[in-house]
């Protein structure tokens, strides 16, 4: 996307951008509204790569990659990509153009994108032939936690120990 996406009266034509998957939830609209509300965090390319260059992203949700390229046509939104469970390397996009999302399935296998490879190329990071200048990240509060009852855990351990003792004493022996 271009910097023009951040203007209050942004215009973009969804039919002219590359959709990898139909987004019925209106993610571009949600991200534009989040920017206007001031809830997006401006990050450098290297911070962006570190945040998303992991298998399980839990502190961030959506991301806008911003280009300052002059040759972007008249559309402020250039491409929309969603994560797919079929992607063997979910963060391969951080390495830029030319990296496969499924390097192990390629014949012959492709090189695998890593955070160190991506970080080495932050100054000339390109996606869809556009130089990425910085990122706008939608951060989220992690809400996952482990909850268990000590009493229930002790009861389960006692029942399993009793079951093991009973099954050993009643099992037939073979010579």
C-alpha cells in the first residue's frame, strides 16, 4: 500500500488489487479505520520482520506494508494477502520477492526463508516489485493462559495410579 492509504478519504479499487483469498471481512477497511483511530503501531522493516518471522504470531494481527514507490498507479492499496494453512513457511513473505511459501514441496526443494536472511536484506526489501519502507502493525493483547484445578489434577493422578495398580495385579502372566 502507499502512504495515500492513510488519508481520511482513501480510495482503492478492490477489483484491481491481487487478492490471494477473498476477504469478506473487509480487512482493508478495518485497517484504515484502525489507522484513523491511532491504534496502529509504526514499525521499521526489521522490527516488522522480527514480529512476523515466527511460526506462531501472538502479539500482532494484521499488517500494512508501506511503499514510497512513485510508480503505483492510482490505487493506494496494491495487494492483499491472507495467511493460508497450506503455507509451509507462513512468514516467507518477509524475505521478499522470489521466496516460496512451500519450499519443501517444490521440485527441486527451494531455499527456506529465515529471519536472518530477511534481516540482512531490510534496506532493499521488495514485495510485488515494490520497495517496502516501513510497516503499520495492528497489535493485540495476548489473552491465552493455562488454567487448571489442583484438586482435579490430584484426583486424576490418584485414579490413574489406582487403575495402573489394579491392571497389574489382575493381568495374566505368560511363561
